């Protein structure tokens, strides 16, 4: 049986909470719906995990995106030493969460 969108978001919330070490099952932040929670718990962890150059949001073809630009430590590459973690969704908060999930996945490889 396929997960509903909300079930997938709740699973992502748990993953993000565990990574940010802010999980209490009775008061789990709703990261996929709250930019305040993301900037309180997740963004500081992102900055302590990678060398962030910028976090930017935009809209393209009706879809929200979030780009987390970071220094790769590899000068003279095609991207001038920057990498991008990108999240895309129908809302900017979820796009940020999906970009952060890519950082988590890269860490755990």
C-alpha cells in the first residue's frame, strides 16, 4: 500500500528530528509545515554540518525550490567549488526539508 502525502511528510519529520537531535515523540516539530521550526532546529545543524554559502528559495514552473549552496573544497571545478542540495515541492518549507534530507542521505552513505 502506498503512503499518503501526509504519511510521507510525517516520516520525513521523524527523520529530520532524529538528525537534528530534537525528537520527543509527544512534541515532534512539524518541519514540513513550519519554517520557524526549520530555522530553529534544522538550519543551525546544516551550518554545522557543511560549509554553507547560501540558502535560497524560488519558484520555477509553478514549483517551489530550495537550494542549499555549499563549499565543496574543490576549487576550479565546473561549479567554482560550490555544490547544491536541491529540494522541490509544492511549498517552500517542504522544499527546504527535502534539500536537507539530501544532506542527511549523503552523510549516511
